[in-house]
């Protein structure tokens, strides 16, 4: 679920003291993006929002969430965003965030 190598890369890039702030910033962006995600938008806008979310997820090592975003982005690009996608993405994010925070605390 979590790409710990990516977390280690980030730690080496920004330093251990700045990593918590960086992770918090990405999580805030993810939460805002997920809150704004709506299937009432045109498919290209939905795809663009999902692309943003996927990139943010990859930046902080949330591989499974990124893969789910990719699947939904592909569907939106085909003009068929899946019903229930926002709720499933929000649930997946909550699970990933919990795993990240728990795992980070023990590393």
C-alpha cells in the first residue's frame, strides 16, 4: 500500500525534520482534491482532477491509491467515469493515510 522507498527518498531529499511538513502538505492537497472531486463535472475535468490526485498520491508513496486514481482517470478519459468513484477514492485515501501515519511513526 505504501511505497516506503519513496518515503525514504523524500526523507533524504528534504531531511528528516522537514519530511512531516511535506507529507502534511501533500495530504492537505489530497484532501482538498478529494473533497472537490465530483462526477457532475465534464469527463475531461474529472480526468484532470484524477490525474492531479494520482500525482499527489505517487509523490507521497500511496501506490494503491495512485493505481485506483489511474483506473478512474482512464475511465473518465473514455467518457465513462465510474459511479461511486469519489467515495471509493476517499475511503482508499483514509486507509492509506492511516497506514502511512502508523508506519511512519514506527520507522
